[in-house]
C-alpha cells in the first residue's frame, strides 16, 4: 500500500482587501501518494498556484488541515515550515529564480548552504552533467539561454534528493522545442530519484504525462477522468 505524502482536508483560502474578502480556494481535499506524478490544471486565476503554495507550506490555509510527509504544516509557523521545505522539498518555477551573481554550479549547490551543510560540488556536477550542462558549470545565468537556466534550476531542485518536487509552470517561459526537452528531463530525473511530483500547469499535453490530473475551477478541485 502506497503511503500518503500530502493530504489536504477541507482547505479554504480567503484573502482580505480593504474593500472585500476574496475566496480563492473552496473546500479543497486531496491525497497525493509516494512516487506519484500529479498535475494541477486550470485557467489563470483558478487557484492552482495558491493550492501549490499551501501544499508546499509556503503559506497557510484560512481553514482546513494540510499534512506534508507526516507533518501537519497547516499548524506550524513560518520557521518550522521552512525547515521541512529545506530538508524534504524541491521547487522548479516558471521564472527559474537563479541567483544572477552565482555560477550554474553555485546555484545548484545553494540548497546545501540553506540546509547548513557543506557544498557537495561533486553531486552538483553530476546533476549538471545529467541535464547536459556540465561544461557550463562556470557560467552565470546571464550567459545561459532560458532553457539552460531552467535545466540548472531542475538540477538545483534535485540537489538535496527531495521527497517531493513542486513545479509551477516549468515550461511557461520556454519555446515549444525547448519546453519538450525540459519536460523529458524533469520526468526522467523524477523517475530516477523516485520523487513525488506535483506539477502546476495550464498545458494539458504536459499534464497528460502525469499519473493523475486534478482540475481547478473557480477555487474548487475535481479529478479528471479519461472521458474528459
């Protein structure tokens, strides 16, 4: 029996402005299992990125309960959630989020420093090699193409061998050919490391590569079926 890596129970997220309260997520519940690849799809504004930030412990729900790797993160403070993320979670973002002043190699080893550990340059070079960029290890992000920068960010995400990888529109800033290569790389590394992948995307072709597809619509969630 597969173990549950992420569990959300009756999640609501409300954001208050000066004039009104906006409900972004409404009574969302889900289970994600070890080693599974899950896509969360929906139109812009549907709430999919907000859901990802809650599942990853980057924010807390207004109501409901979320557990990540056995930790009830919805009840933890910012520092406690950050500690869990640094030990167990990897991220790949649409905008790459590389440090401009650091080389590709130093960007990949950055998670080691965030965990208070010695930089493992050998592992970083192995990961850069696996994404086809070992010969670009000394290059700054400004010297790399968009696709190369995203490959560096993927290598960085796997640096600490995370239990869970969250990818938010990982191909959103890439042309179609480059995006296809990045997707193949992401899924290959994910399978190799046995990581649980949670992928936020509006790209249905990309979502179809996952084991399951969850549809976000106006703050509510339902599971996609083959008939849809």
